[in-house]
C-alpha cells in the first residue's frame, strides 16, 4: 500500500477499508510513516468523517497496536468507567470502592489532569507514598486480592493513540468525533474491561459544550464497544457547574472520603449513585437500577465502601491513616472566603474558567514539566439557581501565594453570571445511551 493513496481516498470522501486502516496504524506505530503524511490523513478524516465500520476498525487497530490485557485469570468479569473529564470530578474515587464493595471487580487505568480538567492520579497522589506505576503482575495480584486497582496508563497500551494524539494536538484535528471516540475506546478495549460505563460531560466545563454533541460522541463510543463485544452504557452528565463543592487535588480527596462516609454534597452523591448503579447493572449484579442503587447505598452506609477505599490506598503504598483522618492530608497555608458582590440568583457559571483558575493556583499543569501543588483549590458550595445577598460567602479559596489567591478570587467572581429573577437548578443528567 501507499500512504498517499489512503490520503487521497479519504480526501475525496471515500471509505477506507479494514485492511487499509490496519496497515496505516501498524506502519505509523512502527515509525514507517512520516508525521506529515499521518497529519494529512487525520485532516482528511477531520473534514470527511468516518462511518461506524471505519471508526470501529480504527479503534480496534489502535487497541491492537500494543499490549492487550486479559484479566480473566483473576476475575471472571471486569467493569470499567470512563469520564470525559470535568472540574471537580472525583467520581472514580467514590464509585470504584462502592462497586468493588458490592462484589464487582474494577480494574481501572486513569490519567493525569488535562487543561482545566483534573486528573484522578494527581488527586490520589495527595496520599503520602501512593503510587500508580504498577506492573501487570502487580495489577492482577491486587485485583485478585481486594477487587480494585487504580493504575496509570502504560506506554505499551494502545501506543498508536499516544502518537496520534500528540499529532492531533498540533495539527488542529483534536475536535473530530471519530478520532476522539477511537482515542478513548482504544485504551478501554486494550485495558481488558468486559463492560464499560461512559460518563460523557456537556457544558461550560466540558469539551462537548452542547448536549447534542455529547450525545453524538456517546453514541459513537457505545457503538464501538458493542461492535467489539463489550457491554456498554453512556450517561450524558452536566458540567455547567463544578461537580460537588471541592476543586483541587487534596480537597477533592477529602470530599470523596466524606461522600463515602455519607456526608458529601448532594449533587455529587446523586452523580456517583447513578454511575455506580449502572456499573452494577451492566455486570448483572442487579436486576434494576433501583435495586442497584439500594445495594450501593447499603455498602456506603455500612462502611464497606470506605474500607475498600482504604485498602486501595494502602495496597498502592499510600498512608491509610490519611483516610481515617483527612486532616492529615496536605493543606494550603492560606484560606480566604469569596463573597457575593450583589444580591441575586446565580444564572450561570463558566466552569472551564473555574478549572483554569485552579490550574493557575498551582493545582494543574500549564506545561508538562510543572509540579502540582496538591493543597490548592476551591470549596464552592454555590450552584446555579441559588440565591445570595451581597456579602454572603460563595465559597473558599485555598492557596499558598497571596498574588495567586487574589487572581483566583477575581477569576471566580468573573465566572459567575447573576440574575435579578429566580433561576431553575440544572439537571444532573441529560440522558442515557444503551
């Protein structure tokens, strides 16, 4: 085959066949196709799109470009979840132990923060000594021993995705639904899950700003998973305001622990309950969503889920005493309130701006080499639809630098749109794709 033929074929709006897609992924991963030709094909895909069969073929070829985990020698059925990213999204920290406490093994590979979205691994590294770099042998042993693992993505898993994403990032081809879906699902398929629950965010703090776009992406990913023989469900969830109250690594860990103790924010618990409930459903652990939610609530209330979370922390080298006493987690030197500048109702929140404000505080990375400050962030109980009077406390900023604190306070206030009339609260979810 010749790469130029594939470029011209897709440029002209024609379908690439299975063999052509597999050849491209194999040769590009091996370094036999130059970046400029790969970039040309990505742009053609961006402009012309891919049909369902092409997208599935691309995903499977990317999944096969490296190692593929088979975990069935330690667990008969593995469930995974994926979030498309969000501000204050510490869902994995709560959902994974809840589901594992119900007897469903969860072997999960997570990532770092990306842009304004926080990373699960960054949050967990708030625990002293906790590590995510597990070998396959360690991954399997821990999954067999305690029923849950939270590890970092290895470079041997779907390496084609790593190469292609780096190229998409600098060639203006990130925002392609087939390429986004293939990127996410190739890693999930290679990771060995039998069933996957997707949490696809939409709104001002999400990559997909419109519900329609989020639903389209969710449908593509569900179709990929089904065609690959996986059980799939996708939830379209709101990201027009931070999820829960805490934004920032150690602050989110504290909120996750409080939620496992029954003391977390209502919106965050409702979100976790829905996601965890669907994970039990796809694993055939419950016959209805209501039954699944009842099981999830029971393991929270009897302490089994919190015990699982503690076991996860300790199994990967973390200090379990910080689970028992979250005040031992790292804390910022400065804590200052943010006050409402006027009377009124909160009409909208620019969630992405809140996320970026957290990054500039030091809670994320502006460049790859940045070191994260796990202590900084926000605790913002404010929600769209709430009424405040001038001077009321909207939330708190946790910082270690006076100038950065002042900048963050200004950013938070600028992110809020006010109304003189009552505003309806936002829904948690916009639909379910099965």
